[in-house]
């Protein structure tokens, strides 16, 4: 089955993944509606039997950061600020 490939930045400090772009992997199967090998819908005699779902997307880290992402860093700063005030 076809699937999307999400390219992005992996933050090692918090294990978050920020998406930066998406591409699609073509499975090449004639019975997958997302594949380039699938005939047009009106020309497909067995369209009701074709795969109409993609598998889960794959995450591909094209950049890696040793730090926490901005939302996680802000959340930690906020929780530390609240603790200091208490």
C-alpha cells in the first residue's frame, strides 16, 4: 500500500517531531487507488475491491536538534515559573 513520508526535524531533548514537508511512496500496485499504476476510477472494473486506504505515514528526520522544541521548552519554563512563585 502507498504511504506518506513526513520529512522534518527531530528534537532529541523532548523526542518531538516537527513536520517540514511531505512526499508519497508509490507501492506500484494496480489495485491501490493512490498508486500511479491504478487505472482511472471510471476505467477500473473492480474499483469496489481496490485499496482505498494508505498505511500509516513514515517519519524521516532530515534535521536533528539536541534541544527541546519551542512548545516543550516554553511549557517547562512556565512550570518552573509557577513553582518559584508558590
